[in-house]
DNA sequence: CAATAGATCATCT
DNA sequence: GATGATCTATTGC
């Protein structure tokens, strides 16, 4: 949370995330164990897991657990920081700056992230995360996750309190 | 404002 | 063959 997600000429501050656990979390893709799609989730941390959903959208996750153990973080919203003109072109439906990246499907569009980035190493390369030298103060709010059926009450959604760029 | 339908396909049963 | 970690446009109040 609060870190800068960079892809090419565009960048945004991560303001909302959700945690997906491993085989004990029925809402997680890794729940059923290793399949072609979920293999990455059981691999080393610090890599991107990008999946296609609802026949239309792609969602970006960071693999977050040590190798052999599944667990990841879904990036749910970003606050645009750089390359905002390009983001507008990639998100013609957006009416306000707040709409550019305020949802998991929106931010991948705004940042130009697709399944091509699946498996990308987030510590180097055109898709990576940066730490600000001085992080502004923020309070992190915790709520249940959005849009799932199983484990719907687990408090695993995190957002920066009061930030206008979180999803609706 | 809230509720809802439709778009559309990879993945797993 | 059904489902889904979503978004948008449209409807109705």
C-alpha cells in the first residue's frame, strides 16, 4: 500500500488491495491447488500474476508467499501519478481522473497491463514497484473482500482511508 | 441515486 | 457447459 506501480511510461500509487490466501481460501484461485493457471501462484514471490476474467478484463496480482506456498495480493485501485494523458486514451469511458484506475479491471487498462505481463519479475523490467523515499502519512482501513461468494466476510481488503481513488 | 442486464471467454468440471 | 477476484450503459424512481 502506498507504493508506486510502474509500467512503461505510466505509473500509479497503490491505494487499494486484497489478499488471497492459499489452499484454505475458497475465494482464491489457488484453492484447488496447482493447475496450469495457478502454477505461478505457487512459485517464487515478487512476480506478477495476471488473469483474464468475465471475458473482458484482466486483473493484476503480486505473488506474495515463498516458493511452494500460494498467496497473492490483488491490486484493486491506483491513484494516477505519471503518464496520465496516456491513461485517458486507454480509458475512454472514464469521466473523471478518479475513474482511470479505481478498480482491478480499470487499472490494468490504464497502465496497459495484459496477460503478456503474466509471470513478470516485479523487481526489474518495465513492470515494477517502487518505494517512495518518504511515504506520506496514511491510515489503512480493513474491510471484507469485494465480488466473491466464498469467505465473503474475511477482512482481507485494504484501502487508504479517505483516498478518492479507491474502487466503488 | 440504486438496481440490473449485457458483454464475452479462459478455466475447470 | 457453467462460472466468474468486472465494468458500463441503461432503466426506473
